[in-house]
């Protein structure tokens, strides 16, 4: 066999040091986490956290799913003063544009409007909402 034929038959990766080859393959590996995560912090009105949690448990999470908003996790703080009035959660969206469209379709949903109005018949449940969009760092373990 001619040397040229032999060299053409051997994959180029055989000539690369292992670390260099692994680096060159990163772009072809399993896709990294694209999209954005949205951290939301709800500051409940006085005495309304239980009602807010009920609304999320029984309605909101299902509506999020319907509108393309993927729930990552939900938390309540362990210590006061936030323990009695705070809900924290993270949603995943394919992009910022998708997030805006998802929120619009969610807020326009007649079922959400009905649930919202019925749950606030005795007063509003939320005083303030903080929203922060985040991207995973390159050293973060995968979330999904």
C-alpha cells in the first residue's frame, strides 16, 4: 500500500493530541443549553402567600406549560422575613423573544384572566415581581 493511500485512510484525529481533538469536537458534541432562564421573585401581599401558592399549584404552572414556559423549580425561603411573603421560581425559555411571546399569550389567556380575577376577589396577592433573565455559564452543570 502506498504511503499516501495509507495516510488518507487514517482519520485526521489520529494525528491530533487527545486534548486538541476533544476541543475540536466540542462544537459537534451534544448541543449546549441554548435559551434563557428567567428568575422570578414574587413578593406576596401581607397574609396572601398561601393563596398565591395555591394559585400556582392549582392553575398557574399548568398554564405556563400550555404557553411554552418550562418550569425549572419553585422555592419559598426558609427564614424570615422572606419566609412569610416570598415565592421564587425559575422558568426556561428558548430565547428572550420566545419569553416575551410566551408571557403575552399567557396574560391574554381567558382562563388565566378568570383564575387571576377569582383568586384576587379578596385583594391582590402580589405586591411586587422581580424578573431577571440569565444564561448558564460555561462551567455550570446542565439543568435539563
